């Protein structure tokens, strides 16, 4: 039987990823396109030739036909909208990050636990073929003991929508850490077997976008700049995390005065290691018979957004708990919060 | 008037760097080549056609003609030999690291302070043209506020003399951190204006060399391996340091299962940034008129070992305190100790 | 309110540059495509889906709706057509060179001055981001005193349309100097602050295309060759120009028996210098702290044809005098004429 | 019978080129090494194991045994010493340039004509195998009509002996033009068949070395700098020359803020062209059957200094007038003078 779906927030991620995936799934039907900007909702109806436009998501909370909801709004809507739909008996797929803060994420988790409805987070890399190959290699012992992971997500100039929702802390909750870092840390945690974190130390910097008028860049995604807007989020982040598994260090930059883009994760094991180029392929480094081996696997990446949506729809029926469930993903929210707290206090944070 | 010099330890660093530099300085004359291996001392006498061979450095402590001493022994000799010569009224240039531990380094500093003789450490990069250009650029504000420095000293396979002095903790004091990291941290501290450290968090790993027989490698410097020896030092290190200036993160590997050698330091300022390729040139990244600029300086690197030795000899006469003085360099010893202590305790170390 | 435009001449430059830029400007509408070849005008109407085809430009001189005209004909049409439209009260953007001779250019300027209508010349590089960065660097003193500029526009084989309009003096006014040199000299003049020229000495050679049948080439732009046509223009040019600012030397070849294409301009200042690769990026050379610096700027080049057209349309309303105004550009026409005159007389020309 | 020779000036060019060549010629014997610095003369006697040291060249003017003299002093000595030896009945080989000024060169020529003794100038490239191949190709018509020659002798940083004889106008007569340009123009004239010059226009600039203390460089030949000395010569030169043969343009820099060294001569003919890399090999560019040909000749360069000295010694006996005779070479001195005069007056110079 068909699952009727509502899309909340009709921006880029909804239009390029969620909506096409629902349309390709034979068991789903989009009933509502909701956006606080009426023209955005209307545009989606026309572009995709289905559903009806809604401005206020509360108008559809009680539509008994709706079973599933994708939340694709800016971060400040995630917690409240997800909780409202869960309490209205709907199943929710919420874009990453779970929320602006760990406290918000905990409330979302509480609502999930109390309602028993699905609450998955858009940690889409967990549905990526390459990432799952790496996870399996590590789990099967192919890397030996995984002792350290280094994640680099550094770009020379890539601040999104300067002065808009992405760069306003009260809306987004943070900058490069919460926007890019959440993906990188999620891959690290997933591949490492979601180890329990023990300590976090970090420093966040708001530097290159601060003087908005003088920010030099070649192109801007989620642009153009709004010089009358706000820029108060981190554009550089560094952190060190100890877990019950490997230690983890990260360096991330939306913008930096170093002219190289380095987007990769290094998994260091005592038998072998892996460098994963984010969103692309990976290399495996090992040694055998006195030779050093560099192995380049070829595989069909798969459509990870399709897998995410298909999995979400399937688990509504099956009750299966996916790796994107809030109970798993909330650990990353805890780490992000720890990094920001450590940066504010200038001290390491120790988790109980 | 000529300064008479004794060379203590006639290994690679003495023969390739210290001795040739003394021979080129018109005011210096090498009187003794000392090594506990008699054949090493003899070989130096013949190779360089001057001086006399000595086995026990105590035999020359009281030669009134000797004014200056270069200590080029393994790390376990640094503190005791330096202190003996200082107390005998000699001026000392001691190879890096200052000592195996911060406690030893403090005793060396104490002896220097009490005797008033010169005690310089072999932080040779402080005499390198490129490093000094970077230091000047930062001091003059060309980078704006320097907020973070990342140092990467990672090689796939480069453990020196497996099973020998370099890999035995009781001799060397540590592994990749104390051997390579000391140079990288020294450059970071020097260029950043020697800022006071506040916290240190680190993890050291002894992994790839541990199973010595099965360590695969292509070439070994300071080799060959001694499989009957000891391997109990760090071959991977990660750390995060907060200072009164920039925060600093490091990743270092004598050996890792990632097939790239990345030896560089990134200086991140809010106006401009620099990537220094260790032992080579650097690039400056900035922005102007809406363009992103990549600047490659060409300069005559100079002979930094010659500068170091010339500076040492000159300051014996002039009394000038060089940037390689124990009073400055000891801060790096404190940081190294902090990283090892943090790794042992699994917690951040806070300096008073 | 919308500005109605007529395109006079529907060849390559019109179709690839002017027409698309007008179509992208929200305030412009193309009403006429005019070409003496009826099929060329018709083809434009169909290709761009707007406007109507005209053969004789005089038929639209008196259409009161037309406010702006782009002249994209061969050079022999520039002066007469521009003057006719100016006197009919239209604003004109005329492709480079302004005209075949300085005398013609002076008549165009006279018509502009008398009518008060806009007459801009297609010196499109003045709307190029990289060129403007260089101009600003020079104006702000970053190069110190700019004392010499060398422009090289030399190709091994690049005569356009052998035997056609480009190579017939009575139509084009000249060869490589008037076709390529006009762009290079225009950049030199613009970046140098449009200095007043004092003397010109030059030699023009008609050599490699002269024996048309035996001209060897790999590709021909604006081709194919018309062996029944005329070839009586310069394919090599050399000149030296003294100005109140820097001295300038040029070497240019549409064709030469040297197998390298060298298309660049060197700006020599006593503090720094720039080599601009024509139509591409540039490098800045300077010195600091004893190091020689090579700086490579990255920037978004921008669409200089779009900027040119947008600027033309805007200045019709605003009355702003753009750097492409005939009053500025005519100095280059004077220099070109001087070079040809000097070549004919074998003597330096001195301007009053 | 052996020719007895005196070497006047025992600097680099004498010791590296003239003296070894005389020693290899079986018919020559060096009797005197003369230098106003006694230690330089003495050092030559010891280094080469022959001859006797002299301080004042006048002391050997009247030694009847001396037949031949090589003048290797700074430029200010060329004319007076050469004339003194000619009038004393000796044959003279004088290093390039002939003299500081054309007037001095004319007096040298007059003395030669009146005495009938040999006066050759050190235009050593006329004895270079590659240069002679090019000269023969041009003479035989292989390039067709040679219509233009462009000579580039531009280096980023190569001022010799800043503050010394090379950079002091009263001693050297000029800078990069007289020191490097003389060689390039000489090759151009020789290969082109020594055509009669008609007009000269040039500009000389004294820029990058002027502020001596702040001149940045990597290495200095004829160094080290003497900051108390004088720097008043051209470090950049540009000129255009019309002759009865090809037109010629030159750009030369001892120092420039462009980071490429370009040292070549382009010979442009209507059938073929040649790019000669100075001091190295050349490429021939031609066309045949619709193909563009690049030809790289390989040949044994030969020892041009040996050829020069051998030729000098032989012509003393044979009376043959070599291509290095003052009567030929003086035309280049006339051109150099014309360039400097044109630069001073800001106008083209016309020769009668």
C-alpha cells in the first residue's frame, strides 16, 4: 500500500535529493509540499507535477493520510517540527544535523522513544556503498587494530550563503562543524562501529567571513551574499576526541588562507589503513611480503539518497532500526556539542 | 683568537653538519673528536685531518684550551654531558632534543643559569632563511591574526634504526614526537613568537614497529634493523595544544598505513596563510581586490647548520642570547612532556 | 524600461558575444538583425528566436523605437555606419578597432561630440576582471614606478580568412596590428592610466601571407582561404612607443617562422612586475625580505562581453562616461596610425 | 716561431678564457701577467707556472720580445691601453666592448689604421660553431629574406658586482646594454651580414639596482656587493634599430621584476626562421608541403675562446682581417652609442 508523504521545506536538498527519491519509490506518494515561502511550495507542485502546496506545516499535522514526513528546513526548525509530527503519530526523516544543540536532539530522541514512531536523521553517507565497504573491512579486522582516525574537511573559500541561514548561529547552530563536520564525524563513527566517546577538546574560530564586505571568493554556493545579514559561526574548527575505540582528530575549514582543498578521512590501523576521499573513492594501504601495497577498489557507488529514502519507507513497515536512527546518531550530536563547549571554555570536556 | 672545540659523538649529525661547519669557520679549530666507539673517533681524525681521538669525554673536561663543545650523542647523553661541560666552564651546543624528559631539560637549564656559560640547543631551523622570512611576515602582521597552526609530519615508512638507540625509550626518550616533532613544534613556536602554552592533549601510539620482524619497509635510515633490540617508542602521535597565541594541532608518523608523505606546516591567519614544506620552500596565500593570491617566494636558503655554528661561536664572545638558547627552547621540551603525560593519563594537561 | 537594440553585422563576433549578452540583459530587447547578406540576418532571427531581419541598415536609421546599436561589421563599415546612427540620434557600441584610420576615428569622435549620443568602442578587455586588478595594482603603486611595458602577440600561423576582409587593407585598414595589436595596446594603455604618447617608431611587414597559394597552416579561423582575394596587410609588426608614462615595445605576428606562440604583456615596475597571459591569468613578481616572490592570483574572470554590453546599456541612461568611450580609445587609434606612418616613412613620428 | 704574449688584467675573463687558450696554442708563450693589483698578477704566475708579474703595463710597452697583447681590464682601460700598445708596435686583442663610448672606439680604430697592427675585439661568438652555421644559412638564402631580428637578453636578477666596476658608468660606460647587449647585437650583426644601420631609438633605465641596500637577489656573479660603491648604469634597455638589412628590436635586463630568464635571438625570414638560445643550440622553423617543420641541429659547439685566440695569433702572421677586426666591430659601438644618445634625448637617432 502506498505511503503518503509530506515534504517540509522545499529548498535545495529537498528538490535535488528527497523529492526525486520519493518519486522513484513505487510505494510512496507525495501529498504535500510545505514551505513558509508560498512561492517555493507552489514551484515544487508545478516542477514535480503532484501534491499540493502548504505554507504552515501545522495544517497537515492531523491529516490521517500522511504517514511519513521529510524535514528539509534550516536547522532551527528541525527539533520543533520533528517533535510535532512524531507526537501527531507520523514517521520522520529529518535532514542533518539532528538539531542546533545536543539539548534539542535529546528532546527529539525523547519524543521518538515516547511515541515509538520512526525518527531517522539524514546521515546519508551511512547508505553509501564505499562507506559501507570500509565499515565492513574494519569490522572484519582487515585493518588490524584501528587506533586513530584523522578527518580533514578544509576548503580555501566555500562559505555558503554569506549572511544567510547557514552563517547565522541562532538559525544554524554553528558553521563548518555542524554543516560539514557532522557528515565527516558521522562517517568516522559509523565505520569505527559507533564507539563511545570519552573526552573532547576543540577550538572553533569565526574569522574569514566575519568582515563580510571584504570576504574574497570565486563562487558561492547557497549564495548570493547578504551583506545586511549575520555572520557569527565557525569557519575553522579543530578538535581531538578520545573514544573507547580509536582517537579522532579533525581539521575543518569553510574558508582558510591555505590554497588547497583537502576533503578526506584517514583510517589508521596497525595492519592496514584507508584514505577515503569524501564523496568519492578510497585507497587501501597495506604491506605484504616486504612490499607496500596500494589498493584502489572500484565499485558502483550507488545512489545513497535513494537508499536512505527507500530504507526509511521500508522501516516504517518492518520496524527495523536503521543505522540512521536517532538513538545512534545522537552520539555525534553529543560530540559536536562537546567541541563547541570545549572551545567556549578553553578546556577538554570529559563525558561520564 | 681561535676557539678550540671538542666534538662529543662522531655519528652522522656530527660528520655531516657540525664538523664541516666548524672547519669552515675561520675562528674555530677542532681539538678533539670524542666517541665511546674508538674507531668512530679515529675515523673522524683521519677523515677531517685534524684533532685527536678521545673515548671518554671526561678526559677533556679539564683541558683549559677547550672553550666550546658540540654534543652529538644519542639523547640519553645530552643532559649529563652538557651539565658536566657547563660546570667545567665550557660553552655547549647540544643537539636536539634538549633531553629525554622535561625534568632533564630543567636540570640542564639550571646548570646553564648557575654557570653563565652558553647552552644552545640544535634547533637548526631557527637559522634557516625560509623559516625566518615566515617569522618576520607573521611578526609584521602580514598574516593578520595567526589563529591556528597545523603541523603534519607523516611518512609511510621511515622508522630509523629499528631496534637501536632511536627506538629504545630509555635511550631516546620517545619516538617520532621527540625526534621529528621537536623540529616541527620548534618551527611553530619560533614563527609564532614563542607563545606560552596553556593546555596539551595528546595520544602516542607504538604500533607499526612493535612486531619488528614483520615491519615492512623500503629503506631504513640510521639502519640497519637490530631485531634483538628494543622497540617501545611512539611511531604515531596526535596532539592539540592551546597557547596564548594560536592553537596548534599535530599529526606525526614515522610509519603509518597511509601511502603519502605529508611534511608541512600550515600557518592560518585571518589575512593570509602559509604552507611551509619542511626543509624546502613555502607558499603564501592571501586575497586582494577579489582575487585569491598564491605567492611562491624564491630565496637562497642559506646553510642553516653553518649559521647555527657561526652563531654559537660568535655568541661565546658577544654574550648575545640566541633564539636557540635553552631558556627559549625549554618550552618545547615542556610541551613534548605534556603530550606524553596526556597520552599516558588519557586526559588533557593544563599548565599553570 | 526596455531598450530596443539593432545588431548591424551578424558575423561571428555578433553571434558569439554581442547578441547573447543583450539577451541576458533584462532591460534590452533586440528588434533588428541587419546584415548585407540576407541569409545571415535571417539565420540570426531563427537562431535567437526574436527580432526581424534587415539588409540595409539605413532602413532602420529612423525607427524611433531603436535606442541602441551594436556595429559588428568589417572595419570599413565602422566609421560611416556609426556616424549615420549617431546623427540619427542613436547610441552606438562599435566593435574594435574604432576605424581603419585615425582620420576616420576623428570623424566618429566629432559626430559623437556633436550629437552627445554614446559612442563606445569594443575594447572588451577594459571590462575583464584580471585586467582591472592589474590596473588597480598599478594605480595603487604596488608596482612602484612603471617604466616599461612589453607586449608580445606572436603566433606561428594564425592569419584569419586569407584573402578575405581581414587581409584586405582597403577593408580592414591593416593586419595583425589593427586586429590583435589594438587589443594589446588597449590593455597597455588602460592599465598604465592612459598616458599621453610622445613618439612612435615602427615597422610593418607583409611577408608570410603574400604568396597566398604557398602559405602553410594547420587551421584557419575566419577561414577558409580565398585565393582569388587580396593579401596586402601586415603579418608582422614591431614598434617602440614613448609616452609620458612608461615606454612600450611590441612585437606581433599573425604568422612567423618561429614555432612558439607568445601572447603576453609584461608590466615592468621598479617594485614589482606583472606578466599577463592574454585572455587568461597573470603572475606578479616582487621581492621581500631577500626573497623573490611569484604570486599567482585566482579570480573569477567574469564575462567581459556581458559587462561591456551591460555597461553600454546602463550608461545610455546614466550618462556615465565609460573607459571604452571614443574620447579615451581614440588615443590608441592615433598610436596605430603613427606606427603605420612610421613604417611607411622609415622614421620616428613625434606627436605634438 | 713562438709569439710572446702579455696579459693585461688578470681577472675572471683572463684566467678562465684567454690564458688557458694561449697555453694550449703551441706557438704562443705568455711572458707577462700584468695587473694593477700586484697580488693578482702574482697569483696568475703561480697558478699557470709561467711568465712574470708586472703592475704597470707601461713597463712592458717597449719590450721588443712582446708581439701580442690581450687586454682584459675593466672597460675604462680598453682604449688607452690598446692605443699605447698599438703605437708601441704590438698586436692587440681587446676584450668586449671595444670601449666605453663610440668616440673612444674611433680613436682605437684610428690608431690601428695608422700603425697597421692587428686590433681585434673579443666578440667571441663570431668564433662559435652554432653562430657560424646560422650566418651561413642566412647568407645562402635558406631563410629567404631576413626581415626582422628580435634579441631578448632578460634575467630576473643578475646584476654583476653591485657597486663595483660593472655598475659604475665612468668605468664600464654602461650596464646591461654594453655588457650583455654588445654580445647579442654582435651576433645579430654578424649573422645578418653586418648591415649598415640607419636609425636607432632606445630607452635605458637605471632602476632595480639603484637602491643598492634593498636589491634582493639569490646569487651574485662578479660579487659580492659593495654598498659603498656606485650604481648608475642601465639595468633595463629597449631599442629599435633600422638597417639596410633587417630591422632589429631588443629588450635586455640585468634585473627585472619578471620571473623568467629569456636569452635568445629570433631571426625572422620569409622562408624560415631561427631561434638561437644564447650560448647554446638553436631551432630552425620552416614549412614544406603544408607541414610546419621544427628542425633541431646537433653539432659540436667548439671552443670559441680557443678559436678566437688561435685566430688572433694566426692573423698576426698571415695578415688576414678577421670578422673581429675593429673595422667591422666598430659598427656595433656606433649602435650602442646611438641607443644611449637616443635614450638621453628621447628621440630617434638617424645615422648619415
